[in-house]
C-alpha cells in the first residue's frame, strides 16, 4: 500500500491503535492445609473442584463419623464463587510415601515359589543353579516343558526340609491344581537315588515372569493409596476405594512390542470398570517415542533443604502426563526392539507384559494422627490432627514468588491466638510481605470467643498485607452434607473471587452487592451495631447478619495500624494488581540497552494499562515518569533503570450520611 503522495490526490491511511493491552498473568488463591490424599508439601495447581477431589480427595472417617477437612470446604466455596485457579499445598504429620504397583508380569514363563508348593520332598538333592529335564504327572499338563531352572538357593538342608527355593518352569497351558513331578534320578543326586519331587500348582504362587517389567508409583501419598488385596467376586478389591488405584495391562502385542496401560479406580470391578486414564500402545524401548516413561511420565518432586532454605527438587526425565501415577522404574527395557529386517528380537519379546491387572501397595502415612478435633473443636494442641509446626515447610516453600503465584492465601485451621499457631503464621505473614504480591486472610480466635478477644489479638498484628474477619460461620459441608462451623478464612477467598468476577480486584470485597456469603447458614452470633463498631475500630472486618439479606462481609480493613490508603483491602489488592503487571513488563527489560527506546517501550505498555485501570474505576489519576529526569548519567552508569509511578487510588464509600431536612410548608428548597 502506498504511504506517500507523489502526484495530487487523496491518500487514506490506517493507524491501528486498537491493540489490546496484555493483562497480568492471572494468579488465584492459595490454600495450605490437610487433605485426604495427594503429595505432602508439594504445591499443586487445580482449576476446578472436580480436579481438587481427584487430586486431594474428599471425606474421611474418624471414629464413627465422617468429616471433611476445612481445605476441601474452602476449595469448594472458592470454585463455586467463580474462582478459576487454586494452589493447594497439603500438610501432614509424620512420614508419607507413595504406593507402588504389584508385579507386572512379563511373557517369560511361570514362577513357582514358596515351600508350600512342594507336596512331596525326597532326599539326595544337591543342585546349584543347574538346568535339568522335567517330566510331568497328575492331571494332564498341556503345553511344552523345556526345563526347570534354580533361581535362588536350590538345595535341601537335610533329608526332608526344603530351604529357599524358587523354581522357574518354562512353558504354557498349566492349570491350578495340576502337579509337576521332578524325578530324583534326573537331578544329578549326590547322596543317593532319593525320591521324586512333586510340585502342586497353587493359585497364589503361579506368576508369569520372575521380574517386574516396570513399576508404577502413585503421585498421591499415604496409606489411603493402598489397594493391595485379593480379588473377590467380579474382580472387586476389599481394599479398593474411590481414593486409591488399580492398574491393568491390555492388548499386549509382542510382534509390535507395545501394550496399553489403564489406570482404574480402586473400587471398581471387572464387569463395571471405572477408567481414569488410558495410555495406549506404549513400549519398553527407551529409544522410542512411545516409551512408557516418556508417555506416562517419571518425574517426582521432593522437598530439599531445611528451615527457610527449602526448595523442590525434581528427579526423573519426563514430565508427568498422568495425574495419578508415574513410572518409578523400567526393569525390562527393550532398546531397538526390532532387528534390521523389522522383526521383533526374540530376546525382547519375553519382556512384554501379559494381559493382567494389579493393585497398588506399600504406602505409609495416616491422616488420623490427632484426637479428632475438627470444625469448631479446633484448638492449640490439635487442629484437624495437626499442630502449627506441621505447616512450616509449606509456608517456607511458598515464599518463592518466582515459582508459585497467588494473590490471596489462607490456612484455615490455624488460629493466630493459639500458642503453637502464632509462630508459623508470623512466618507466613513475613513471607507474604516479602513477596509483596498477595494478601493473607488471618483467623484470630477459636470458635466461641468474644468480640474483645478478636480485637485484642488484631492489635498485635500490624500489616497491610493481612486482613481478618470475624466471627465463625456455619455452612453445610458439600461432601458430608453435615452442618459445620468454620473460621472465616475458609470462605473469604470465595468472596474475593466473586468480587473479581462481578467487578474488579480494586473494588471492595464487602457489602450487600459483593460481600454476600450465600453458602452460609448462619453466623456464630448476630452482631449488633455496637459490635460492628468495636470490631471495625479494632481492624477486624465484621461478618454481619441482616434481615432479608443474609450473612454479609461488612468491612474491608487490613490489619495495618496506621491510617492510610493501605489500611483498606481494595487498595492493597489494587497495588497487588498494579505491581504484578508492571513487574512483568519490567522483567522483559532486564539486560536490555539502557536507552530512550527501552524507556519508551516501558511507557508504551504501562500507560495504556493504567489508563484501563482508571477507566475501570481503580484510579482517580496517575503519572508515570521514566525519562532523563530520573535516569541521569550517574544512574545509567550504575546499570540502573528507574521508573516513578504516581497513583491516586479510588476510595470506597464506607460511611454514608443521609440528612433528612424537614421544612415548613411553602419553604424554598436549597439550590
């Protein structure tokens, strides 16, 4: 298209000024607390409540009752109110480990093991790792039998006692109850003719292969992941539950060297399978694109370091595609499965697993470590089976804002006034202040405390990065359907999410329009105007009850003591939004040339964004300065780039005065 006129005429030009200013990366809420299952101390992002349930579980039994952790109630409320991303960190007491799969049997024959298999034992045997002929008797064996190989210490310690024997019988077609006879004369006896050894095939002791083809490991941790048990009718597992897993191998094909892995729910059966994931046509060839570890994933995160210097360490080569399991090891690898003619190598075909199913087991760790103090019974010594110190690692991990993004964080179940809870909560608050990109919702007092107790505890905290709400509220547990008393922090992330969906983060998450607690049945107590006044003066946001309106968050103060714009939640959240976006813009300029062009690049992104915030009622006015006035030669020589951002946050109308003026008849109204 021509951009200039050479001869007389009219040139219509386009200037595209409609570019949409990019928005900050959308971070949501973070919740730290106990869960039924999942990885311990590994922050995990979920984007729906169904995903939360699949990852962290739902209810559990303690004594003769059913409970949910406050973490679950909070997650449900958050997503019900429009939340889109939730970073959940499970905390627990004691040691937790993952469950591993039972033996994945390969196509390499039958293994007969344990003393119970040998129903008749002769004398004079002295064998060590030899192979020898085999004959059969009894109930008509089918299939060819090529030999018996001693896999362990194949010997008799005396004339009648068998010790540590594993016998591999190659061949196929064997049935339960059949017998195999090994004539003593064919065993190279050294102590006499002896008698024949008779082996009866027992169901529990017949397995295909003596080595795992591969081992799976659950991502979730704790005893709840164990499904190990003998199959009952229709393949049911007595230890199977909706929280644990079972696995299945289907469609093994030795000519192609592939098979499919199915991850099933532990409480299903063979007639009605509950398939969670399917990984089709995987192989044991580490050089192939469909290598099982590459397809399913084999990475595992663990906590390394200690104290404040903790971090996540990742082992394994392939990112986990499965939400439930990872490949812990591959024992029968088949590199270059095919020969030059494109045929499967006979040395590898026996490694392909047979069609089979199995369980998961050997996981450690129980959530039932406390005395059963849940909901309103939470106290200093037992909060959902935990004490404050169980949260230390999680709080320190979440201090890393480069790795974990969130804008509001809670730990429902920890109460600031409780002796063992105050120290870890102070650590969390310090980390939040250091991050500068989020706000902490802090619970101050146990259930059934007084107004004065809440305000006295609030007086000991001074931070614009924290806010507190009171009193406790009663909800219907979404999973147990029972009534439960919960601290306010359980629901406040949902209030913030609803506010942001209806308006913007810099609007006050309070009041009739954006502070309603629709899922609450009742507050612990109905606050009077005097109660609300006392709480608000004391930096505690009241949860009020209004006739016809229900239960409502009726305050938006932070726990900052000094009066300023930052003693309001909406202003603090405004600053969190602005700093988040502008910091992202600035990070792209690190190591760029310190020139006017770089400064203009910054201004061209920040000014339109602040204009959009102003149009959306977040700012009265703003000004951004990044030029020669604050980037002098001395500043540039120190390799610095300085920007000054001036903002006037909008204020909320919290105190509305209505003057009703009664005038006599005929009086003139004021202009």
